[in-house]
C-alpha cells in the first residue's frame, strides 16, 4: 500500500499537520530541522501527495480542463499556447481532452470525463457543441468558456473572431485587388461559424454590385483534403480568379491542386486563407491571410475563467480579426 501522510508523520516524529505544512511550504510554522526530518521520511517512504484528496478537502482545484476539437487543422496550436502560458502565470495545471468532431456521443463522453474529476473550469476550443449536450455542460456547475467558436446560444460565454467580418473583409480585399469572380472554399455551411462567413462573403459581393454563382461555394471542414476537393470541384478551367479558403491547411490543398493543374498562383488564381498561422509563411508561394488572434483568445480565455468577475460575464467577447501585413506585402493578387 502507498504511504500516507500519517506514515510520514510517524517516521518523522511530528504531527500530520506539520507534515502538511512542510509539504505546502508554510515556513512560518516549523524549523528547518523539522523540515529536513519530514523530507527525509517522505523520500524514504516514497510518499506521493494525493492532489485530488487535497482539492476535495479544500474545495479548490488547480486544474483547468481544455476540450479540443479533433478537426485536422493547426489553428488550435496558438490557442493552447496562450492557455498554457496564462495557466503558468496563475499557477494552474492544464488537462487536454479531445472531443471529436461533431459527434454528440464523443462530446458527451469528453464532458463527463472532465466533470467526474476535480477541475476549476473548462475551456472548449472550437467545439461546436451538439444541443443535446447543453444541459450536461450547464448542470456540471463548473465555469466554462467557448474559444474560437461563435455561438447561436448567446447565453453561453465565448471568445471568437467576428466571423461575419472575416468573410466580408476577405471578400472586400480581393475585390479591391480587382477580382470579381471569387470562390469560397472548404467552409462548413451547416455550422454557425461557416454560415456567418458565407453571409459576410455574400454581402461584400452584393455591396460591390457583383453577382456570384452558388457553384463557387464549396463545403468542407477546414482540412487539407477539403481544399484539394474544392479545387477539383472548380477544375483547371474555372472562371474564378480568386478563392477564399476557410483555413490555411485548406488553402494549401487548393494551392497544391491548382499547381497540379498547371495553374500559376497568384497570377492565374489568387488564394486568401483564413487563420494566418505559420503555415502561410512556410509554403511556397507564401499565402496571404486574414489573421485571427488565436494566442490572445487562449490567454484571455484563461484569464477570464479564473477572474473574480467571471460569474457576471454572460455576453459575447470578441477578438477582432485583422489582416497580417507580413503576408500581404509578400503577395500580389
């Protein structure tokens, strides 16, 4: 059997309370000689502190659970980095659990995995939560925030870019470069995020007195394969001169398939991606992007979750999208 705090106290000749104070580094309550005796007993017995038991007694967990979508894109890297860095600032630990992609049962299992443990709060990264799981999440009585996901249910707190504005500004930018036949690729129109971006695209075209064909709109889930499929749908003889891609990975799929067709990018086909991750700078030719502030989303989400005022927070908080000037100066449409 594993050694207990009482075993350590007995071996060191002190009380269990003293052992607890030494392990908690409460230096005002014991001498250095006593601390050395306790540490020696701990080492000799191989004692490991039961964090879960401590949290159960104190009712204060120091763990944040992060549920992450399993979508095959890379945008979540910077979000997780922001979460991790701010967790370190707050002296908290992070537990990451994958919650599938649009599967209600997998989502429910991930939520149950979290709420059955002692966690301080939950951050849901790019999780398009099935409505059947709303009650499960709410009834857990654990603070939560959605990150990089615009929600129809505005009663749930979330941090996201302005997805309508992403679609609108991306389209407006390409129009400003002289393009009139612009496609929208690898966008999940069944999702609220995808629909908002489509509405932004549609309104930008209409506001500039440009018509568009519904055949220019290709669905998908933001993956590389979705980009390839979209370009295959358009074909080498497409009338499009520019395409807005739902993600950087999908944009690379479009680029590679266009190259396979012998189409020169950006001379024959301009590609503007959404996200603005490092991938845009690695691929050749470099890709322009609407850059989302993913790191800030993660950092702000963590700070907000642990803030004293969070209980009063139930409205939308947005991190504005912006064009990445480095990519724009490296690319001519």
